[in-house]
C-alpha cells in the first residue's frame, strides 16, 4: 500500500522541485558499520551472513520514511513497506536482479530469499521484469571482495528512478572489531544526509543486537 504526499503542504516541496530538475539528483555517502555481533549471530543461527544483514538493512530502511518515498508520474508517494531488489551472483560471475519480499521475521525472509537465489541460479540473463523492477524496493548489492571507500552506480538519466541504493562491501578487521563498508545513495529530492544517517544508525543498532 502507498499514499500520496500532498506537495502543497509537504515541507520538502521546494527541495523536491529543485533536485528533481537535476540530470543526476542522487547523492551518496559511504560509512563503516560494526558487524562483529551480527556475524557471530548469523553463525550461531546457522544462516547466511549476507541474508542476515540484508534483512536488518531492510528493517532499518523501513524505519526511515524518506527511504519509503517514491516518485511516480511526477507525484511523491510513501509506501507502507519496502522490499529488496538485490543483485545475486552466479558461479559464472554473472548476476541477475531479484525481488525479495520483506517479512516480519528473519526466518520468513530467508525462505523467500533462498527461493530467489535458486531462481537466479537456474536462469540466465538479468531477469529484469515488472517484479524485479518494482518501485517499492531498495536496490541492494554486495561486493564482498572490495573494502571500498566510495561507490558510484550506472544510471540512465532518461529513466525515472527514485529507489534508494545500498551496497555492502568486504568485511575487514579493525582492532578487535569486524567492520563493513556500506554505501547509501538517495534521491536528494526525497532525502538528505540526515536521513542517510538515520538509516545507518538504525542499521548499526540492529547489527549490534
């Protein structure tokens, strides 16, 4: 479900009008999160660390209203819940798009994610369709081979896009902690660095449980 934002009374109406006129309205930042407790929890539960942190990243994104805003036909909508459109790899080093529905529980999410992983492994090509291209998603990707400090995305400026993009990098040790770089890209008409900070704080809180 989604509801229409009244642009006449919306406090961000001028920000939206200003940045929506840009050829590139997205901004991005990169920060490290402490995933020491999260990796231990995933191991204790016997689940994929990738799926464990992806679930908690989606939970954190759903906490921040700006991450649930989407631009559709020039109007801004707020979705009640957003899901993951994640890039999933294959043994031949190609990848495909997916749709992973968010669930109320980690167990339910993992069941849905494992079904999508199996579908990707049994397919070829990008799997770009109406489901993997749903607007009520966050575009997610993992680069576990790279301890990146910055990241950019391939974008078609002629294609309307307002989905946040979150990328996760290589886990590395720093003193007695495990750290993971996280890149966050948002449409500047819908959110600012403050909202990216809210997401990262919520994500860190969940990883530390």
